[in-house]
C-alpha cells in the first residue's frame, strides 16, 4: 500500500522506527559530504534550508519539507512547485515513513545530482547479513553514496545519503563519518530538527529536553562506574555517572541523552551518541549488529587516540556490557563468551534483552541462542542493586 494511503497520524511510540529514519535523512545527507571528502561548506550549507537556493541548501529544504509532510503528503504538494523537486521530496517522505525507497521518478533527470543520487540509493545492492565477517545490509548506504559520487559528484552523494539515510536510519550511518561531521556541525542538531519536523514539538521529551528524562529507576539514577575488566582506560557506567562530569576525554553514549547530560568541556567529535535501544521486537534496532560493531569500534578508535573513555547506557547493565564485550574481543583479544560473562558481572548487568548478547556473540562467530544458559549455567547473578532514592 502506498504511504500516501496509510494513516500516518498514529502516535509515535518510544522505539518507533520513524525516529531513526527521519533522523537518518538529514544526518545522512550531511554525513555523505564527509564520506566523499566534499568541502566542509557543503555539509554546513545542508543546515540552512532554502527553497529558492541551490545545491545543499535546496536539498536540505526538500528534506525539511518532506519530513514536515510525513503526516500529510498534501504538505509537500502545496510547498514544492517544480515537478522533479516534488517527486523527490515525496519519495523521501515515503521512505522515511516505511523504509522502502520508491523507484526513481521520470520527472527527475537521471544525470542531475538529484537523479543520480536517487538512482544510486534505490539500486545499490544491500548485502546479506554476515556479522562474523562484518558484512551488514546497511552498508548499502555507503555504497550508494560512492556510486552517486561517481555518477554526479559531491551533491549527488548528498542526495544519495539523504535517501539511503531515510531507508536505513541514523543507526546505519558510520560513526566515523558522524565524528567528522561533528567538526563542522553537530549531528544531534540535525537529528533534533528532523524529528521535531516529522513528529511535532514536545519540549519535555527527547530529543528536545535538555536532560533525558530517566524516571525513578535506582539503577539509572544512582551514579555507577567501574573499570572495564580488560582495559582500565575504559570506564563502564550509567547516565547518572555521566552527569557527574567524569574525568574522561571522550564519551560513548548508548542511550538517548540531552545536551545537558554530556560533559560540556568535551569537543563534539568526542561525544559520540549511538542509536541503540535496550529492547527487541519488530522494527527495534534494525541495524543491531552494525551498531554494536560501530560502537565498539568507536571506543577502540578513541583509545587509539590516547583518550580515557566512558562507555555508558541508561543503567549500564545491558547495552554497556554487550558493547564492552565486543570491544574486548576487538581491541584486547578476549574470548567473546568470557568477555560477556566478565562485563555483565562487572556492571551488575542482566540479560533482559538477550538480543544484545546474541549480537555481540555473532559478531565473533559464536551462535548463542540462549545467552543465559551459555554464560551462566549455574544461574544468572542478581543485577546491581541500590538503596532507595
């Protein structure tokens, strides 16, 4: 069923995949400029939508218009006059809504940057998932960007990044490209603008809230930190510890945070926000293996730069030990089963979302259908406890 015929007015639940895809459209366009080595001004221009402009300014206006029209395609029809621009914006809107890129429209000249980017995003093949070989379907995004670049240069690459980003989501964009983008413009600013346009404003909720609401869970709100069992230069903690202003040179956040949560003294490229949910189910963590691999790789890259790193999630008990275990295999030569066991024990963690441990194991060639039985055959240790708040 075409996206135009569906009810797009349903409320967005916490892990709605449209968050990821809408953010991916705008961040993907700007990150594409960094991937192909375009002048920094092109990524910067993508933050200034201009319907009367050209190049990245026009592209960003079309992205903004498409996202604003997510609930009603008539918004796009009313705002965009040129047939090619309107066809592209409607295609981006549809992709952000349902994760499928429509076939290129004949109204868009195939050799224009817009047409070359659309065709590359629609036609570049997505490889099957082979986690142990670090082959991920969402790597199609980078392949599409380079195909577009070969066909039409920097601007075509940015159009491909927007369309492929809307397909795969911000979670499918390499973190190294986002670090390079952070030297020019904060990826979070694009993420926030995209989501607010598509969903509507909600100042008390992510991503608009200055600090991420954390409820009353003691494991989240009582500061916790412990050294990584394999590398004391990596600290494992929770969001409450992040808010204490820890003595670190970089932070890798695995949960949603607000701008007031992160240490303000750190440069933007050393405050890495990873799109990873502590949940499993249809549409949740669509790029799970890629995201875990990227997060662990980001920690390894920061450590190679000589930085002391805080790796954290909300409670530090589920996402954090999974990424920490994979980091241990990548950077420290650890066995993944032992690393999972040791990092879960070190953080007082749990296996309530077994898909995280399963993904970490699969990245290292280990099939783990029942993580609890493999890791803790005598019974899972009790999770970390805290006194009442």
